[in-house]
């Protein structure tokens, strides 16, 4: 029984280490792509509504202004 318990602990510790290593690698690889994929923010100059996307919406869903009323935010 003691030997089996010890084997179980050893196996679990190895699995935990592998999870930690792969977890860190996965996060390091994913984060840069997320930053590149960040979309633009467009603010309606009439009502202040903020829309997220590559291009502004055809019309503001709040005040129905045209897309040329949207200003690109930093
Ligand atoms: Zn608006």
C-alpha cells in the first residue's frame, strides 16, 4: 500500500510539472496574437457610443448617426 501511494504521488507531481510547463508555453504563444488581433475602437461623436471593430458601423445603434460620425480611438 505504501509503495502504491508513493508511486501515485510521484506520477501526480510529474503531471503537475508538465501541466505547468505547457501552460506557460501556451500563454506565451497566445498572448502576442491576441494583441495583434485587437480591433479598433470607434466613438460616436454625437452620443459617445463606443463600437469595437475593424471599421465603424454603418449607423450608430444608439442615435442612428452615419458611420462618418464615428472617430477612431487610440
Ligand atoms: Zn451615436
